[in-house]
């Protein structure tokens, strides 16, 4: 993998790790990628492993709408914030979005798109 692509991937991995909304699985995959790169492992193989992991648990826009419209989201975020998140997700869906755009999901989708694993979403 060339340095530019490796640097891009590292930036997106750091974004995933810094995201409060990142799942334990996402963080585990991101940390494993960083460890493999630090150990001078095959960067292409490490990246493919990362991409495989993050592609398994993507949050679709419909899943997001279902969650942020739920009582669980209202309890977690408060009614006002959950309502704002729901309106945002519904507007994105209307604009053609297919996936969540939270701080954890967006870098995952950007990586999957960059490596040809999915089509661009509306923010790409």
C-alpha cells in the first residue's frame, strides 16, 4: 500500500477510535489495524481485515431512524436530542443517504468507499 493511502487509512482509523459512538467491535478492529501497522505487518492484509470487520456491522439509515425514534434513544439522549437526531436522519434519507453519518460510521463508510467496497453515500 502506498504511503498516501496508508496515511488516509490511519486518519480514518483514528477518527473511529476517537468517536464516542464507536462500537466495541469497531474500536477493536481499529486497534488491531494500528497494532498490525506498528508491527510492520502486511498493510494490505491488515487493511482487508479491518474492512471485513467494519463492513459486518454497518448502521443503515433505516436502522438509525428506528433507533433514534425509539424510547431507548429518548432515554439515552433525552427527548429533544433524540428528536433532532431523528429529523436529521429522516432528512438524510430523503436526500438519498443509505447509512448513518455519526462520528464512528462516517469514517467507516469513507474507508469502505475508498477501497471500492461500497458506493459513496451522500456525504462522500
